[in-house]
C-alpha cells in the first residue's frame, strides 16, 4: 500500500501515472478533512494511475460500504 508519505510516487507501487502528483494537503472540498499525502489529479489531459503487477493469489474478497466522516454512504 502506498500512503504517499515519501512525498513522491514510489516506483515499487506504480508502473505509470499521468496527470497526477503527490500533494500534502488534499484538494478542493477534501482539504478540510484531508490528512497526510494523497495522489491528486488535475488538468485537462488524460489522467490515470497504473499499479505494478499485484500478486493476488492469497487475496480474499472484502466488501465494505463507502464512508464519509465515519458514516456509511449506502
């Protein structure tokens, strides 16, 4: 998992990122509740992030409702 705390994209996690960068304070409406660094996309060009190949042979299914300020959104 990449928490972006290095202040840059770590190549061990990402094979390609276009139109995005690491930001320290969130963005837009997320600024008041943002904590730590995040991957932020802006501009009008194509935007994407591609992870390196992941080994999911031991992964298990997990389903969780999205949350906002600790409350589920479903």
